[in-house]
């Protein structure tokens, strides 16, 4: 169970900002199709199902490396200067 420390106003503002940012990212085709955790109806579990890109090279006797990361508390460790720079570069 998750306990939120945000007020009702903060929750509404967070949802509004999420919707606007997500729509901007979708409209400008910024998110990569393989960032499963950031797309609606694309959980990180779906990344494991999408193995066609692994099976094809294996069938051709090629080397394949798959890296699947799910970093807990990833947003708590973000360098804010880098984040602000990237947001600026994406026009946000």
C-alpha cells in the first residue's frame, strides 16, 4: 500500500502536468517504442514478451545481448541539472 503525502490540489496538478507532458511527448514522437514503462498499456512485463528482436539474430547464429532494467527509486536519483537541460532540449 502506498501512502501519498500530496494534498488534493497537488494530486490534481500532478495529473494535469502528466497528461500535458505525455501528450506533448506522444505528439512529437519523443519516446522510443522500447521504453515500455513510459507508454500507456505498455508495462515493463511487455518488454519480455517482445522477443522477436532477440530470436531473429539467434536464428542467424548472431550474438545477442538483452538488457532489461527496472530501477527502483530511479527518479529519486536524477541529477536535476541534467534533467532540466534535457527537458529544455526537447522543448519542454
